[in-house]
């Protein structure tokens, strides 16, 4: 009788490498691995060979950077998506894409199960589980790390005993997740919130430049299309900005985060491109969107970021918000100028053919076209209800 199959989301790291052997031993399953390149700088062939050497039935490796940018990062840029106004959702945005391909590979191989290396404390277990169930309710999900009960030390010991090569040691206990949009670091001394993160954990944001410089980002309908006047793909813009801004140490985030499962967690992120692009996009929106639309969109942005963070990418609420947000981007076209300095950046200029900023109305110089006489009448009408409320109260006191 042939064994049932499981498709495992495989990163090549400690948890999923151990999971291959554990799934074979605990559940007697034939393991198929799925590894996706979304800009984390991995060697797909090397990961494939590693999986095959651990005895998997098949090892799929897919370059999904284009799809990640088109279907996940661009919508997030349009939404200025920052969970708790701090985290640009790099990891959260990647999970629905991984769930989508877990389902796809499982269906192609008639697998009964999918599996992932998420812990029982983190948010990713929710994101993967909800994503899979939204697309394939009948698939069963196994999460080895939730079940096996290993401490970090015990897991490393298990890997050593089973000759599983892993990029983690007792001297380097940090857990890293990385893609085009950002890099997250957890574990070790970072679990003590008062301790400053050691400099060696950072890779993208090492201070190398101290002289100020300027960059320009051009947007078309909410999407970055040029960097410093040169048309580039968004992948190229993100990669180049990560290097340019990262050399100034820009993009470090040290955040006490409210996880969905109810835990407060200290999270360290590096996201040079994300923080700059989202801020530039916000600034351009403030120039072209009418006041009420601009204010209301801010309210929806917080809810949108929550939904993505909570793993509800495929939820109809997120999709409905996306339709609204996409509509707001029709005039978000223009150019933003940014000054880079050590550890920080500043928006110093913006322009758009759809700008609602009118110099002749805004200037305080002589010759302004703004009618102060009209302002007097406007103030009277705008405050009429408050005036009547105060007047009636005075008469009846």
C-alpha cells in the first residue's frame, strides 16, 4: 500500500530540515518539498539538493519574485500597509503566496496533507493555515514544530544526531526570515526587550555612508516606476534602494508587536526600501487626494494592515478594501525627492500633474487668489450649529 503524501514548505533552515525527517518517522509520509525564491538570496539548486539528500520524494524550487511583487507588494504599497504603523509586513505578505503554491503542488501530486515549519506562538501558523483552508478546505495541515515539543537546544541536538546540516548553531541562535520587502530577526538576546540588538545581526542596514545624498522616486498610479530618473522594474527599484538606503543605516525597526495569538513580541526588522517607498507614496497621496478621501483612506489602511498581518489575505473584506484602495490610485502619479542622511531620511520635494496644491491659493504674498471675504462667510456657516447651541444654552441658563 502506497504511503500518503505531504507537501512541506521548505526553507532549508533548521525547523523545516528537521521536519522532513520527523514527518517521515512520525507520520510515515512521503515528503514533497516546496521552496520559493521571493528575494531571500537563496541558491535554489542548493536547497533542492539538500532536500533530496534528506530523502524527499520530490523537491520543487520556484522563482516567484515577479509574482510576489506584482500581486502582494504592489497592493501593499497602494495601501501604505504598516502594521501598528511600524512594520511593513514583509513576512506577512509572503505567506499567502506560499499557501497558494502549497495548495497547487498538493493538488498536482494528489497529496492529502500540507505542512509548514511555523511555531505554535507565532503569527505565521495562522497565515499559512488560513491561506491553505481558504483555497483548499479539504487539505489537512501538519505543523511539526507545534507538535514535537522541542526546545531550540533540543531541536539543534536532534539535527546534529540525524546528520541534518542547518545554518543555526548554539553560538548563532537567531531565526531569520528574509525576502525582497524586508528581513526579520528573532531569538537569542533579542528576546530581552531592554537589551540593544547586537550590531552583528544586521546585514542590510550597516552604516557605510555619512555624506547626505538625494534620491528621486517616480510613481505612476501608485506604483514606483523610476529611480533617479531611470525607468526600472519594481524588483530593481526595491533591490537598489535596499542597497542605497541600507548604506545609511536606514530601515531598522525595533518594535514590540502585538501578535495575533495574544503575545507581545520584540521584533527586529530591516526594510530600507519598504519604509522609504511607503513614506514617499504617502506624501504623493497627500498632494493629489482630496482631504476627506485622504483622511478616510488612513482609517482603512490600518484595518488593511491588520487583515494582512492576521493572515486574512484571501478574506473578502481584504479584497473589498483593495478594490477601494485601487480606485484611489488613479491620480497617484508624480515624483518625490528624498534626502538620505545617516540613520534617517527626509522628504524634501514632491510634484504631480494632479497636484491639488495651488500656489496662488496657498501663498501669503500679495496677489493671492484666495478670497478672505468668502472665508468670513464660510466660518459663519461652518460654525452655525455650535453658535446656535451656545446661544440656546445661554438663554436657558
